[in-house]
C-alpha cells in the first residue's frame, strides 16, 4: 500500500497547498505548480510499469485510452501543422490541462494493486479533507467574510480561489449523500447535512456556477432515486432558485453596515460578486447580454472556421487561441490585477517568459469583442471557454476526443450510481460524488477554461477511477461482466 498512500498524500498536499501559500504564506508560491510534474511522474511511471493494456483492462480503461490517444494525436498533428506559430510552453500547458486527467486515470490502473484498500483510503481522505476545509471556513474564512462582506474569502484550503472550493463542495454533497444512504442515516440528518453544504455554496456567490450546480445536483438525485423524483427535482430547483433570491436580498441588508465601512471590498465593479437577484435581470432580458464576449466568441470562432477551413481540421495550434494556456501567457502576463492570484506568474517565470504571447488569429477574431463588465463581473467580458478551445486549437478530431472523454465520464458515472444503488450500496458515496462532480465540471466548461484547471481535473479523474473501481469491487462477478458487455455494445 506504499504506492497507494503516496498517491493520496500527493493529492492531499496539493489540495491544501494554496492555503499554505496564499493564506498562511508559509510556503513559496512555486509550490502550487508542483502538482503538474508530480501527476506527470505518476503517469510516466505507471506506463513504464505496464506499458500496454492487459486483457484484464476494464471497458472504462479501453474507452478512455482510445479517446486519449485521439486527443494526443490531434495535439501532435496541430503542432506539426502550426510549427512556425506555436509557442511551446503554451502548447505544453494545453496538453497537460486537457490530457493530464485522462492519462492519470489510465496510469492508476497500472499503479494501484490493492484496489479495495485504495477505495477505502480515498474515501477516508475525502472525508478528512472535508472536515479540514470546514474547520478552515469556520475559524479562518467566516470572520473575514462577515467583516468585509466578501464572499471570495470563503475558499477553504483553496487559497484565493473560492470557485475551485465550489467544486469541492459539489463533490462533498454527493459523498455525504451516498454515505447517508449506505449507512441508513435518519432522513432528517441527511437533509440537514445537504442543506448545510448548499448554504455554504450559496454564500460563495458563484452566480455563474449556481445554475450548473442545481443541474448537477438534480441529475444526481434522479440517478439515485429514479424518475419518480424528476417532478420534485424540477419544482425544488425552481423553489431553491427563488428562495436564494429572497435570502440574498435579506443577506445584503444584514451585511449592509459592513459594506458601508469597507467600501473598497464591497465595490461591485471591483469585486464582481453581486447578489443572486441579478440573475433575474439576465432572465428577464437574455438577448441584451448575447452581445457580450462570452457569447459572441462562439459565432466569432465559427466565422474563423468558415474563413479558414484548414483550422477545422488541425486547429490554430495548442495554446494559440482561447485556452487557459493562452490566457496564462497572454492575459495574466499583461494584467496587474491578477498578480498574486493563481499560478500564472510562477508558470511564466518557470518558462522564462517576459512578454505576453499573442497570436494573429486570436487577436483578429476575439480581440475586437466587447469586454464590458456586466453585473459587476468579468464573466460576460471573457471569451474563454473549454467548449471553444479544443476545436479552435487542435481541430475537430481533438474536440471530439475532449467532449467524448467528459461526456463518457458523465454517462458512465450515471450508470455507476444506478448499479451501486441496486447491487453495491457501499460504493454509492464514490459514485454519487463522481456524478455530481462530472456534471458540474462539464457545465463550468462553458463559464471558463475549467477543463484545464489541474486542481480540479486531476482529482475529478482520480475520483472517477475510484468510483468505477468501488462499484466493480462491490458487485457480484456476474454483474460486473454483464455491465462490461453492455458498455462494450454502446
């Protein structure tokens, strides 16, 4: 179990390192980029140990392997086709961002020998990490939150990034709901825990992710309880949404005094964290906001593909258009507001970059898009999205591979919940966490370049691997074989 413990310890360290570097400032900032080389080392050694998929490989392994190979092939072809225009550091970050998670998934099948023990170890790890995050929120974050009325202070062990913390909260809701079901907890206790986690998510004021969180949560409930809850899920979702609007108005009134005393923290334009009530304006006038960069980036990219047909096949080059890799070496290098947040500055120093990287294609088709702030947020002003980056930068086959990987993760996680519910209730916590996490992550891909955020992508693919392993280990052998046969037929 030495290898298994090292994997979990490595993941645990990198999920708390930003608390140590950004909040406590006990460690230097460069520590936050070590997750990439460590994950790549796990991948490399795993493939060296077992370079080929054996006969015992699961259908999940084979499907992920095929799609990952197509993704890497598309990256290689795009690199060759755009060799004179590609910025190698950005291409490397693009490849790690999109392919690192799936490669880690495949490497785990080669690394982990004591699979049932690893599943139990990983579940205990998640529960421990959740407990530690709640302590940090209560002791460290809440005092600052109430003092400055700043929801960005609620980030747990994720440093200055409350939005990454929102992903962990989504996973936690699935984990604890599964534990409640598998341990047969009193229904009132299960509901109270879920309400508490939802309330914490609500306080983050992550309006862009709120709708996707509701969709992910509803999908999880339907998978767990069946079609009979669909109507209840829809009605509850509407009720929760409008309740949030009312609570938000009340909360704004309660923290009004703090907002007056600390106007530098509560400036809407500066902080970009208006209340959920602003969503009503968007729902009332959706067409008005379609002119912003977030939405105009899609027709602009379609125009680029139409005017440059070769881009449809090979892309403009990895890291050359609208990916997180391009953002890191373009926007983050130009912006002084982002200094100290994230790891962009460290990455730039690591690669020895001093000037912003810009490409003609990105400037021509995205550079003129309107970048006005809406609702005090830069969300609508940003064209960056994981939905656009693959097809624009590595072509249609690469995009098919990326969407295929995440679509497969969602569909398979849904199936795992159904199978765990019927035959392997002890695997429900991992299966539910994988489902809500994957659906939420897929939704956030529209909001920003979330599919390249290693602190989210690596844990998600590891969680997916653990979920499928937990269900397979708990099911009778005949059912496992039957499930693999059904999956192979799809």
